[in-house]
């Protein structure tokens, strides 16, 4: 293990030297990739230093005991052994291969599914929940498109979330979310069930997905719906069709046709990257359908049962009893448990590695 830990620290030093190199700083894409690797390895490097220091202290204690018994040194050695085991377990977990997309920013897509207007209202609440959650984590959010619903919900919302580890934290939110409650418009007090679909896509960089202009059809049209000066009076809205895949992305929220086109291309790259990686993993090209599903009430990852004051994540069987707090952005207990379950699964898949055990 010691050799592997020294390799980790050597790579850390190498990254720090590269990040300080003006030539590397001049190459934005290269610098960004190195910075992400550096940030992702911070915890492992810290634990590696601690474990190496503990090992040095254990060696020193053993040398003292070799000269003769000493209860105080024996007690210290026992404590160091316990510390070593705890740190070694942390190292083992940190060395498990990570999802290569974990450090990426996120394209978050939310749409109502089953339930009509009530589903659109729920989609709007999920959007507010994720925006509040992102704010709590110090991330920045940028709405790429939002189609409002008359009662205050949304028919579609696409948001870019930027921040350290955004995809690692949010990726398990993909799927169908279900709400059970008595709508304000329900005169008989009956509980209704509605669903909304959430897709979390890693943001694709230009080097990940190269778009051939010959594969794109770009149409411009006049924006519809609410907007400021010139939003609804010029052909600023943009629809981009990727001809090989048939994917279509429309953006109309900005006054500038150029800005709307850039937004549409960012969403298109993210969808194409996700589809390509899903195809490589399991031969299914439609990755967004894998994430979103059909939107049917029975196809769910999480249920927000408001009459029973309960939020249940069905994948890990975890229930919380404060749905108001969760919907206000208090997702951390759910997110943390899902990330821990993912790590356990990766550990099980990796098996016992004698170099880190």
C-alpha cells in the first residue's frame, strides 16, 4: 500500500506543478481537466499523508518496544493500529474507480408526466427544490429554457448547474418522482398522485462531442410566451435538429439568436454524450429514456407523500419525515445515502484489492 500512496502524492505534486505552468494555463481545456483531477484527489491525498505518518509512528513505536517492554508505548502502538485500520479503510474506498463524469457540471431537465396540471405544478416545485439545493452548495445555476404553465408550474425546465462535483451529487436524481397529496382544486379531499420526470446529464465539452455543421439543421422563429422587449418581436428563437440522431432542441428565452443557439448546442452535446456512453455501456442508444422512463405512475425512484409527511427513496428504502424541508432544498440526507450505496456497489464490484486492503 505504501508504494501506491507515494504514487498518489507524486501525482498530486505533478498536478500542482502543471497547474502553475503558464503553458498549461494557456490551454483552457487542458487546464480545466487537470484542475478537476486535482480537486477530485484532494481527500485521497490528505488521507494518504495521514496514513503514511501513522505508519512512520508505528515503526518508531516498534523500535522502542524492541529495546524492551513499555506499557505506555504498547498503548500508543495499539491506538496507532486502530488509527491505521480506519485510515486504510478510507483509502480503500477512495481508491475505488470513480465515475469519470463525477466532476462535470450538469444539465438538469424536468418535465411533468402523469397528472395534468398537478404534475406541472409538481415539476415546478422540483425545479425550485433543485435550485435551492444548488444554492446551498454554492453552485451556480443558469436556466437554459423554461416553459411555464398557467397555474404556476412548468411544462419543461432545463437548467445548467455548475460547481465542484455537481454530477456526482445530482446524478442519482434521474428518474420519475411521484407526489401524493390533496390538490388545492380538489373539493372532495381526495388524494391525487402525479409524477414528473428528472434527467441529469453531464455537461459535454467541445472535445467530448464534435458537432459537424453538416449534421445540423438550424431553424429560427419568433419566440412565444412572456418576454421582454424584442423577445417576441424578432426571430430570435432557435431550433437545432441533429440529423443523424433525430434529436431536436429548442431555445427561446434569450433576446439574442446567437445566445439561444449556443444554449441549444450545449443541451444537444449533453444529450449526445449521454446517449453515446449509455450505448457503449449496455448497447442502448437512448440514454435519456433510460434516465427518464415513460413517466408512468408506477415507474418511480422517489415518492413525496404529503398526507403522511414522508419522502421515500425506493432504490435504497430510505424514508424521511419532513417533506417540506426536502422540497425546500434539504436533499442532503437522501443524496448522501445514495452516494454511499453507489460506493458500496463499486466496492463489491471491485472485490478485495490486496494493494489497498
